[in-house]
C-alpha cells in the first residue's frame, strides 16, 4: 500500500495547545473511521506553521477526500518512493 507525506499549511500550528491538537486528532480519526480501513494515519510532525502527516492509502484522491471531509488543508501530497536512514550507509 502506498505511503504519503501530506504538508498542511497552518499558521501558528506550533503554538496550538494540547486541547486543540486533541480536537484536530479526534476529528481526523472520526473521518478516517467513516472512510474505512484502506486509509491509515501513521504519525504527524508539528512545526511553527505547518503539520506534516504520514498516511498509508491506496491513492492521493482518498487523502484529499479525508482532508475535505475533515476541513483540513492538504497543500501538498507526495507519495513516498523509498525510505532511508543511517543504516542505509552500511549497505
């Protein structure tokens, strides 16, 4: 199943409190549950003005549907082609 990184522009994201992040997460999970098991949220990284999310999904279209139904921005969606880490240097 393809894996994607979603870039969400959200000014002030890094200043969101726990309650705000919990609310956004709950909304995302609710939409995911309605869409079914084909789309999965893996993790997200919050920076000052953006949130980067990693999802597993069969298509970019399904990720855009999740964003639309949840009211989330999805400014850029990129399919992950390969993954590397420090152990890659040892190969």
